[in-house]
C-alpha cells in the first residue's frame, strides 16, 4: 500500500501510527488492567482499522490501491478480530 500511495504522489505513513503506539502500551499494561480490557482495546483498534479501510474504499482510489485494501488489508483485520475473539473465549 505504501508503494501505491507514494506512486500517486502521497506520503505513506511510517509504522502503525498513533493507534499502534496505543496498542503497544495497552499490551504492555495487560498485567495491570487485565486480559479482558486488553483484548477489548485491541479489538477496538482492529475495528477502527476496518472502518478506515472501508472508508478508504469509498474514496476515489486507484484500482491497485483498492485491490490491496480489499484482498490483503481487510481480510487481515478480519483474521485479527477472529483471533481476538478466540482468545477472549478461552479466557471465560
């Protein structure tokens, strides 16, 4: 995706951005806040990512960018959400 953004004159974001830093902090604090809270925060992050990718598909993006979002990024978010749900179910 970064290559597509750069190829079309944009500046790709380096790293996972503010949400990535937040997710790292929540994960590090898991011992303090508990697993349920940590999983809920990570789930919220994945749902935020899904929304961002879906919103991006509504924009006038080049077909190659839409394909990357549709075939790689959205499915990965779905996989992450399923994994978080599996983990959550084991904790109950």
